[in-house]
């Protein structure tokens, strides 16, 4: 197979109307892609054949005669070409968010031009269900700032994929349960049973990025066994995800506030995975990205990339 850096990257962007497909296409354009929104389905392969650079194509229910099976068939034919590196991105949001956006914009839903917006949303979910199931990456824009969405696109698509296209992008996310699960999480672990630094008045204003907080959490008698089991499970699954052809995986760890225990665990897991990826004998390495959702909301985490801070406690 041709090495991935020498293959032409093709990104098909689809999903729900109002979810932010246009914003994703704009971000891809800013990342150096030639972006085309909503061409006739029969032209997709011709456009790819004529172009020599990175190409982003928006396909959705606005297209006359739209058919998810036709999109998937075209994608399969593109994937059969060893000179191409095609990916399918599905953009979604929950119904409340979509209804609010339509109310604010006062636009009609393309599948319900004379009807109720919620009926159009339901119809579009149904006809694009196959695309969502086949997507290499699903992006949920519910309550997601546009700047964060653009950073996500730049991080995932701004640079070429790893050798032979086998590099797996692994996102490690900490979160707080009161704010809900990360919508794009593939694996979720609950750390709420561990001792909570929130109840220590000295540690409460600090975060899991602080060594003192990490030491406090790691002192829980069940911490080491829990972390080792989580890490071993993730390490067992990642190569299997690669073998299945997955390109993006999100591992989420949650606690009550999303500021202490989950943050420390994500940092520790990132360090272990980074070390193992560098030493992997199979060549099935992965690219890591760490984010702390609740810290980012508070403006306390602007770091991008694998864990780099000194960590106290378990280093298993």
C-alpha cells in the first residue's frame, strides 16, 4: 500500500442540517483543503479524479436524489484506490440545539420546507443513519464553541496521517458527570468512587494537574488497581481498533466535578500510552490528544497534546 503521506486526502463531510457541516468545511478550507459544498453525488469521483490536492466535499440531504447508499458506494470505490486516503465525517447535534439554531436563523429545514422543523430533523436522522454508522469520525457540536470545533478539525486533519494510514488518533478527555457524558466518547470510565480532593479545603481550588492533588488521589487504596485495569483494557483495545480500520477513538474518564480525579487519571493514562506508543513493536502506534472539558470551561487548561507535566503517584 502507498504510504499515507503520499496519498491524496479526501474528506467527505455529512450529517444533520444545522449541525455545523459548513463550519467544518470552512475549517478544512483554512487547513489547506479545496472545499466544495453539496455537489451532485455523481460528480464526487470526477472531482477527485481531476484534483491533485487535499479535497473536502460536503454531501447532505439538500442534494437532489440524495441516497446514503450511493454516498457509501462512492466512498468504497474511493477507498479501493491506493492513491487516495478518503475519510467520512458525520456532524451532529441534539434536537434541542438544532431547533434553537433554526429558531435563531429563521431558516426552513430542507426536508420540511412547509412543515415542522422537528419532523425534518427526524427524517434527516433516518436517511443519514447509515452514514453515521459508517463514519470514520462523528462530531457532536451540541454546546460546542466554534473555536473549539475549528481546533478539532485542524488537529485531526491539518497534518497527514501516520504511515500506511494506520495511525490511530486517541483523544483522552476528562469530564464531570453533572454536565453530561462527552457525546463522542467511545469508552467511558467512572472515577467517582475514589477519594475526592474537593473535600480538602486546601486542595479544593486546585486541579488534577497539581502534584499535590495527584498524590491525594493516588493514595486511595483502590487507585492503583483501578488505574492498571483501565490502562490494560485500553492498551488491549487500541490495537484491535487499528485492525478494524478505526481512525479516531475517544476515551473519557469522569468524576463528580471533572476537575480533580478524572483530570489526574487522564494525565497519567496519557503518559503511559505515550510511552508505550513510542516503544510499540507492532508498529500500530497512536497519536494522543488530551483535553479537560471542565477545566477548559473554567479557562484553566489551554494545553494541547499528550501529558507533559510531572505526575506524582502511580506510574504503572
